[in-house]
C-alpha cells in the first residue's frame, strides 16, 4: 500500500523533523510503500496574504535533509514548469496540483524527469478525462500503449481528492476510484477530500471527523494508496488545519485500511 503523509506545508524545519520522527514506523513497515510529503510553496491559497511556505530553494534543502536523515522517499508539489528539474533532484514523486492537472507544459516538464508523476484529478473534471493527462506523460516519455499496468511501470499515478460544485464543499464519488484505475494506479487523498474551500474567511475550512470513514470506504472500493496530511496540532497549522489528521489518529486509520485490503485480497 502506498502511504503518503506529512504536514501540508513546510512551516519550519523543526516542525517537519518532529512530524518525520513520528512517521518512521510507517517507513519501516513492510506492508507500506511510504512517501513523506510537505510543500515548499502553496501557490494556490485562497488569500494573497496566506502563508505559502519557504520557497523552492529553502524548501528543497529541508526536504533533502529529511530524506538523508530518515531515508524517506519524498513527494512534493510543483506549480510551474521550471520547478520540475530542480525539485526532481530531491523528490521521488512530483505532484501535479488538482487545479493544474490539464496544464500541458507542467505535465511535460514533470515527465522529462526521472521522478514518478502523481497527477491529482481536478475538482472540476470527470474521472475519465484524466486519461488524457496520463497520455501526455506517457507520450512525452516515448511510451506506447495505455492502461493501468503501462502507467504503473512508467511511474504515473492519479489521485482523487473530491469534486466541487461551487458551494464551499467537496463530494467524493467512489466510482471515480474504479474509473481512474483503468488508466493508472490510484491514490485517495483523504484529507483534502474533507476540505471546504474558501469557507473560513479567506481560507479553506474542513471537517477531519470524516477522514476515517472516507478512508475505510475507499479501501473497500479498492485503491493503490492513501494520502494523509498530518500535523502535531492541526488547530495551529498554517495551512489546511481543519482537514488535517492529527498524528495521534494516523496509526488507527492506516491499520484499518490495511486490514480491509487484506480481507479483499483473501
């Protein structure tokens, strides 16, 4: 099972290392393919005054130290084409934000690196439209063919994070998990799926109570991995606090999804 976890944004090196220490056990679990996630820049915040992170250079330095210290594989977002190459020198997975999943130049730049490309499904897109984003990466890499196994072998993932209808909430259609697995391995971004965009006075809200329920539902449908943004104290987080999972709860949620997957495998 792919497990992606870490704080939403690099608030400080101290916080990142504190969270990383608590995640070592997942990296040591033979059932889990673990990736540490944190963003060096949140370029799509609701308000121009919202905290965005330390930036490309400083952020990659911190992520590189996490990688060296803990032996983690690293996943982080890129927002512009020029970021792909330098970030790929640190990150094992380049994540394409949902709002940018159709951005051809960004996908092409990511595809030209040796990193896995994780494309988050746009909140505004139908699941079957994601096959075109996958094809952009495959064709850039000179790969013929398509489908789940072709994408898996060539380092392409898709991530579901809910759909928006413009009313300050997100809805997860579990059919999307099945549909997108026709094109590539699928990760379910549980914590962003309980986000409430723009409802908290210039920033996003959320309701993390529903994280365990959605995670169990996705595990029963069948996915390749799970994405949890997690924090020592979500109430004090500088980004996405209301939808982040407290580190103390992560163990239980991960174990439940592993057990469901074991049952499905018989």
